[in-house]
C-alpha cells in the first residue's frame, strides 16, 4: 500500500532543484526498419535525427518527435529482430509509454490500428481516455486523449484538485465527476471531448 501520508499537490516540492519538463526518453529497439514503420509510419512521429549510438557506434540512435518537440529515441541494430511478444517487467523496467492524441482523432486512430493489424483495448480512465496497443517489440504503448480541453499549465493543478475530491468522496480512483468538480472549483470552463463509450475496467 502506498504511503497515504505523502501529500499530492501541484505545488513544487522543497527539493534542491526542479526539472523543467521531459527532454527525451530512450528505449532499446530492434531494427531501424520495423521501428520506423511503427513510430513514424503508424504513430506519425517525424524521424528528426539519425546518428550512431555514441556509447556503442555499432548501433544506430533514432530520434522521433512525439508531437510537441519532446523526443523519443530508440537504439536499433539491423541484427535484432522485432518481437511482438509481451515484455517481462521487473523493478526498474518501463511498464508502458503514453503519447497524447487529439480527442477528435480517437476513432480514426482505432480504425488505423485495426487496418494495420494492431490489436488494442480502450478504457475510460476517469480523468482521460486510453487506448493500449503494442509496438513492434511488445512494449505497451498508450495513446491518451484528454476528456476536457485543459490548458497545459493548469493540468497538474486540475489533477491534484481531482485527487483531493476523490479522497473526500472515498472513491477508489479519480472519476469523471471529480474532474468536472475540479474544473468548476478552479473556474476553468473546459469543453468536454466527444469520445466513444468505453469500459472503466482495469487492464491494458
């Protein structure tokens, strides 16, 4: 059980310094062809840089723009085959990567994945909508759409407020009603997105 005494807050903690955002995330990939086919040609991320892996020049380092200038990089090598099997997880492993998609594109994304032979699951997560699929190496990829048009600089504040309301409500997780209440409390007039019906069940 997580330590419930640690407060949840959008306020910066009393730490020696604060990060300013995500610069990039790097994952181990298979080969360049399959990796580019999934991240560039399927998910639509531009391939913005390709160079040797400076720690191991026998490998190639691919850089993809995830859509907002934040970068996903992948170490690839032509002698590594892709593997769509589920990756085993252990402490320190990456469970999944989540990328934002526009709410109005959600059903088009579902259709495109189906046509490309990628299975997926869709869930209403209360605070956002999630579609889960796998990349060419079995890594779980979440494509997430916001349920409300919340300004980026207020997102943490909205989620922390929804968390407080969830706790006061005694709910197991932050639900849509907590998001609505948080937006109202903070005076944000955010429009709800038109998203398909989905289960609120657990899984991915």
